[in-house]
C-alpha cells in the first residue's frame, strides 16, 4: 500500500471516529446507556468505543421531592414506617400494662344493677309511642287539610259572583258562624293559620316529652352513666327526627291546602342544601333595587323553577310520594328506622340486598365494640384512676402526662366509635332498608380547620341543622354568623344534656367544649385561607386541639368529679 493510500485511510478512520464520538455523545445526552448496549460493547472488542464523561445530567430545574413545589408523590413507605412504629409502641404499652395491672377485663354489664337494665329497656320500649302520637296527630291534621283545600277550591269557583254578593261575603273568605266565648268570627285563611298553630303546639308538646321524661329517668332513676347515656342518645335521635317530621309536613300541608307544589317552594334552597352558590336576592333600600346575598337584613328570595334547579344539579330528586299519601304507618315507620334525621316523603332507594356486605358490617360492629370495651377497661380506666391524685395535688406536669397518655387510647377509641356507628352500623341498616343515600360522613380526617371538620364528620346532624335551622334563619334575614352561633348554642345545650345528665354532673364542661368551637373556628379559618384547603398545618392543629388534647382533658374532668362524687355519696 502506498503512502498516499495510508494517509487517506488514516484520514477516513479519523473522520469516522469523530462522527462516531459525536453521535455517541448525542445519544448519551438523551438516553442513559442500557445494559444490552454495555453487554454488546464488551462482548465485541472490535466495536469498542471510547467513553466520554461530558454528556449533561442536569437538564431541568426540578424541586426536591419533599418540597411544596414538587409534584404529588406517594408516601406509602413513610406510612408503612409509621404503622410499624405505632405497632411496636403499642405492643410495648400492652406488655407494660399487663405487667403493671394484670388482666382487668370482666364480663360486660356484670357491674350494672338489674334495676338499671330493666329501666333502660323500659325507656327504649316506650319511646316509639311518641312516633305513634306524631302519626296520629298528622293524620288528624291531614283530614283537616283536605277540608280546607275543598273549601278554598269552592271559594275560587264562586269568585265570579256579583258585586252585591261580594259585599255580602267578606274578602277573606268563609267565616265561622257564631261567636264562641266572645271571640270574633274567623275567615278561612285565619282558620288555616289557627289550625297550623294548634298542630305545631301539639307537636312541640310531643317532642318536648321525648327529651323530658328520659332525662328525668337518666338523672334520678338510672344510676349507671353509660346505660343512661344510651337512653338519652336514643331519645335525642328520636327528638330530632320528630322535629323534622313536624316541620316538613307543616310545609307539605300548607302547599296541599293552597294547591301549590311543595318542590316549587323548596327549589330556591336546593343550591344551599347541596353546598352550591348561594342564591342572590333583591333588596330595596331608599327606593333602589340592588342585588345582594341572603345574609342581608331585608330579603326577598327569587322564585326559581324546579326545572332550572334540576338542570343546575344534574337532575334534582323528585318525591315519589306526595302529601297526604305519605301519612301512613309504613312511611313514618321507615323514617323512624332510616339512618337519617331529615324527613322526606320518599328517599333514593337501592335495588339489591347484598348478604355478604351486610354480614361484613355486622362482623365489623361486633369486632369494634369488643375492641372499644377492651381499651376502655384495660387502658383508659387505669389511666383515669391514676389521675385523681394529680388533680388533688394540682400537679400540672403529671396532669399533662396523664392527658398525653390517655390521648393515645382515646383517639383509638374515638376512631373505633366513628367506624362502628357511622360506617358499619349505618351501612348495615341502610342495606336492610334499601336506603340509597349513604353519605353519612365525608373525609373529615383531612380537615384543615375546625369548621371544615364540623361540616364533614357527621353528615346527618350537619344536614339537619342546615335544613331546619340555618337556612330558615338566613332566608328570614338573619346573618350567617347569627345562624351559626344559634346552631352551636343548640348543639352545646344538647351535648350538656347528653353528657351532664347521665353522669349527674351538669357543670357545663360539655356545653363549654362545644360552644367554644366558635372562636376556635374563627381562629383556624384564616389559616385555611392562608395555607389553602390542603394545608397540612391546619390539619395538624385540628388533630392536636380536638382529639389529642380536647377529648382526654374533658374525660379527665368528668372522671375526677364522678370519682369525688361517688366517694362523698
């Protein structure tokens, strides 16, 4: 081979190497080397190329995975670690508790007197009689409503009478002939109003007795606090149910008498019940009409048709049963058993009963109740007993230690209680009754403020107060703050009744704990606006203030006073 050919060959070889190095660099800059490429390069020495360390590895501005700016990551590993640590710590506490106290579990109910069992059973057996009273009262009112409706229809038919006849008949309609006890004659509309007041007062007497005599039994007759609390809880649920039953049928009866669709009257409130935009209103001030919200002092709610509201909500639910066909024993009996506090003539229904689903829920109820009893007897009771001396000595350091120790047990008991009743029991009951709307709670565990927690953790109670207290006050001209304070005041009173009466200690602890949720909501609301609805800081404040410090401290107070009261008895 000549010298020229050698130089040409070398030149071509150098240019090929350069192109190969350039292409290799471009590929490495975009795609990391694969294992197959490495194997192929090592297996063939003839095709081996020189590795270059110059390709870029930092190509974008990216945040750290734990930074707030980073995209969502899965923290399942940390959750697993937390569960393992919690499991290990609880195992240590179980061993320590057993070494210190031994086995404290006794047969449930063995320390309850026979008299308390009988009285509690009698109380639960008598309470359904109030449902019968409410049904009979509404049946009588429906008969009166049919008569009023017929007389109003006749009045409209005779509206074309001559002017001379109009002068003879009062403008208000029919009158009750004859005077009774010196009372003036009543027009038909006045009779309807008087009948409405009479039915309302009779319902008021019935619901007052629902809370009245069980409270007397729980305070003066039934000694055991948990049995007494069970009686009061049942009576309180029935109290709220019968209040809703009376209010809803009052409006249905009025719509029936005047031959106006009840859904047309309620349609302006559908947006507010379903947490949508608040309906605007027309307010007149100094002769000028302005548009404002429902929180103004003088408001006139716009009439919104059912068709528009149905389109807004993707199809509003329409009652399948109408007044007075809903006044039947089966209808009120279904409402009495249904897992809701808000009465409707009909409800969304499921179509299939699932035995496996039902028996799973029943098994969960039994398991959770057993775990709750075990935790109360084996862990909570010794901690409470050891706190009495710290209370007497006002040793705040020991009291704080007792509160923190009790918080672990109380949070677990509270979570078990929530799951037992709001998920397992309500779903099992709904499955038997084919009750369709099973949104008994929302994701309250993600609450970033105390206000969000109260809106999401107990949907039946929240919906009841929103439907029967908050919205009526708003539409009558009260401010949102006034309505909220009213609701929390009523709730605080009912909490005091539910806890103070069974324990025979009406000291106001339960009332204060509930009522002072109002300033706590006011303090955490700005945090939610500042940090956003997904704020982890707000969620931590909620857990610390409510479940870690609030509940254990309240339990210690009541147990201390109960112990001192029993010692002095």
